[in-house]
C-alpha cells in the first residue's frame, strides 16, 4: 500500500512521540481509570491536544492518538452509547490533527503525521492482560472486536493505523484481517520480552505474519525494555523487509504493589543510533518517555 506517510517513512527516519499518559500526568491529570487517557476525550479533549503539541514541539514528527484504550465496550461500561463512542474515537484523530495545525504555525514547512492507536483486547479489560495475551478468545472473536473500532478510526483519516502493544500472534493475525480494505496503511507492533512475544512465541514467527500483508507498511516493537529492542529490530527487518518501528518504555519497572515506577531510565541516544543502524525507521518512546527524551531522539536521528 502506498501513501504519503509510507513514502516519508521510506525516505528517512521519522521521530515518534513518547508516552501520552506521561505528558498528561505531568500536566496534572489523574489517569487512574479503566479508560486511561481515553477518558479525557469526553471530559477534556483540549488537554489531549496540548499533550500532542508538547511532543510536536519537542521534535516528534508523528504522534499517536489517545484511542489506545478507547473501545465501544469500554465506553459502554461508562454509559456512553455507540454513537457517542464513535464520535470520541474520531475526536482522538481530530485532536491530534489540531495539535499538528498549531505546531505548523511556527514552522509551516514541517511534515507532521497522525497515527491512530488501536490497542489490544487486553487494554479494554484494563487488567494488565495485554502483557500476557491468550485471552481465551479465537481469532474470529478478536477480529470482530477490533474491526468496528478500526473502521471508525480509518474513516477519520489518520495517516496510519498503529496496531500496537500486541502480545501474541493470535491477536496479530486477527488484526491483520481486521485492517483489510480500510484504505489506510498500518504498522504492527508487538510488546516483547527478550526474543519472544509476551505470550512466548518466537519473534521470527510473529513478524512473519505481516511479511506479505500489503496493508502493513512497518513492523516492530513497543512497550518493552530498551534492552529488548535491538534484537527485535534486526529480526523484524530480516523477516519482513519492511521499515521497522521501535518505541520502548524508559527502562524503569512498574511496581504493582506500591503502584509506582522503580529504577532508572536506560533509554539513551546511543541505543537509538544502534536501533537505526539495525533498520529502525520510526523511533520514539512509550511509558515514562517524555518530551525531553524525544528531543534527544530527534538530535540522534538526523534526516537522510
């Protein structure tokens, strides 16, 4: 599939944003909710626009929408009907577009892009199961879960769909079927541990699913330790021949008992340069990666 975004990705590295929740929490928003940042689509969409803008101003060329945890099922639990839920999903794309418009007022020549996030089924459950996978659902059921949301997001005309934090090959296969015919390119990004998906499948098998999928213009990993990225990037590039996306966490670890982050960041500009050498074309961050780190990435990834 060809698109302006695919052409930009082929022409040189692009800088992705960092964790949206990171920036929203830094601005004082409480995200201790099953809808996570998606709650603000209904309550304070301007806050989401400002968070996207912070990343554009930090040097990001691509931002990911606030729809990771936005689903018809999740909104229904809050008493939000399907029509309003569809409006909120479309608003996630519009909010990111508005941030890009504001960012261009200072530099009109900048090419800025919007990726519409589609998180895994486990994100809707809000119980951490996106880091385990294997929900007990077949591929058909997972495809039926994902397709309606993807249709709404695609109709909002993002530049690309971000099929992200995918924990296993069953869900990846379902997502690959669900994006067919939407006329919007996609990237497929697994969450991994070492050289395997979170569900334990070898990464060469996982990436192979996307090798012949015309809708998928990039593959890679996100929401993992920085230490796990290099090998995954090499595998993704070798198996698929497609551009590779890499946006790990900071390297700190989440302590569920104390509900806080522990340790220190291991995300460095030197690691970024190594990922680029191994085939990464779209690089950013996930949990605990803020605008300062995105600025360092932009400096480490000069345009070709």
